[in-house]
């Protein structure tokens, strides 16, 4: 058994995003999603996905290592799961399988009172999707449906404790896999690793001059973006077009300088990072900005929690600052789309100002770091757009 992020490709012997057993166990305890791959004799048997809201999904593989079946489980009663949906596929050839074009799809649905419905679709004209779950016929030649009662217990299994994947073993027989009397599960997941993304190289981002980067020689330039006024004691970092869930940091009240780090390469100039400075003291350590419900222990190798950007723009502002959505294009996005790297929305008598800036090379999620002084105070807050990160993550 090996662990990873939700797979999504339904094929292969390894996880595209593997994780350690310890991390998967923490995600299980927190009710977060992850996947476990069970294999034997160097062939996959089942991919088990744990979903939020106590839902489970199991993909079953045949002796050719083809994914031929998908079973969705939902909570039924205390400590039990119901195999609510069971989908099987038939493929005319290996080429058809690899292209995700099923020849027959059979779906079994079980109702809460034990009534079973089986629907079989025969493909006549198929789409171009490579996902067998999304590949539906343009016009089914026949969709026969059978309905009948069945022993309800045969569709139930216990909710698994972490590592107790034998509870799904009875369903493996549907693909011809008969378990021996004593099934031994062996963990072959990756090592724990060094954990979440670390704030390495932040100081380099704000050291002007020539630097060697992953993309070759580049030049860092610092730009003064103005003074940010904080009135509530809470700094917010957000996409100005989506201020519903910002990253917030408790800081002092007052006016504080905002500095942009521009990275100039042969391909152009981008904003590599943005910083608001509260104390003119070099940081002793860096700390990731977290929301109350976020836990660093649930992050894998190089992963991070960060600020989401969907307009190619990020901003520093007081947590009480609001924006007029109808004026965002005129006030922020159009100026930043031209030759400007930053723009200030002035404050009013009742509202502080806002300083917006281009977000690296566009939309995505970016880490926000607190630089703390020797006595633990917030010396600065930095958004790293990861154009020159020494420890890149996701």
C-alpha cells in the first residue's frame, strides 16, 4: 500500500503526488482527502480515495492492470458504508481503453431500502474525452434497465480505520481477485521528507543587483510602492477582486512602506515579491501566514497555504478596507495592464488606502510570510510570487 493525493488518472502503479503514511494518517484524522493504492505482484488491485464528508471511492483493476470498475460509498449508519453506485466498463481493445472510450458501461445503483437498479449503456458514437467517467455516448443505442430487490447487507462494509483497507477486500472479488485467508498489508509509501515549503531566499528577493536564478542571470530591482495605512491593527493580503477570504496578520497601526521586488530577465520584467515593512529590523525567522483552521502538519513536501489570485493581481490593505467592484477595472486592472506594476487606491476619511500590484506571472496561489524580529514582533510581511524560489512548492 502506498499513499498520495487524489489520483484522478485511474491508471498506473505509482502516485503522481505521493505522500508519507504519517501524512496520510493525519489527513485521515482531519477528514481531508487522500488516496491509497493497493497492489500485489507488481500490479494495481485497487485505488481507494477518501473524500470529505466521509465519502469513499474505490477503483478496481483487473489482471491486465486496467481500471475496469468504480464504486462510490456513502455513509449509511453508524460505522457503516453503503456501496451506493457501482460502475463497470468494457473496452473493445487496449487502444480503446487507453483512449478512454468504453464499449459498454453498466451502472448499478442501490437505494436506501435495498432496491437495485442496473442500467447498461452501449456506445455507438463516443466523444473525445480521455476520462472514462466523462466519456458518454452522443446517442446510446440501447439503455436497458433492470430493477430488483437484493440482500442489503451485501452492499455494506465497515467504515475503515486508517490502514484497515481489508474492509474493501470483498469487493475485489468483483474483478476476480480472491483474497487469501490472511492478507498482509505492507507500507511502501515515501518518507516523511522535510515537510511544508520553507521561506528560503526571501532576503535575496530584496537585494538589488545581478543574481543567478533558475532561468539564468537576472537583475533584481526594488520599487517604492507607497505608504500603506493600517487603522484596524489587521493587515489583509488578498486579490482585490476577491476580498472574501484574505490572509490576515495582526500588526501595529500607522503608515508603513510597501516595496516591490522586480525580476528583470531576457523575457521581460515581473513582480517577484511584495513587502510591507513594519520595523526596520532584519527578520530573525520566517513564519507562514495561516488561517485559524489550517495546520502545517497536514501539508506534504514543499506544499503551502497561501493567498489565491484570480485576477492576476494581489494587494496589501487594512482588513476593514472595501472596494467598489464596478470600479475595479478602471481603478486597478486597467492601470496594471498597461505599464504600471502597482497602483494605490487612496483612502477616505473613514477608510484606509489599498496598494495593489501585479502577481508575478498571473493567477495562482502564493505563500505569504511573516518576518519576525528577535523578540517575536512582526517586522515585515512578504508575498513571494515564486519566480526565484530556492524551495519551490505547491
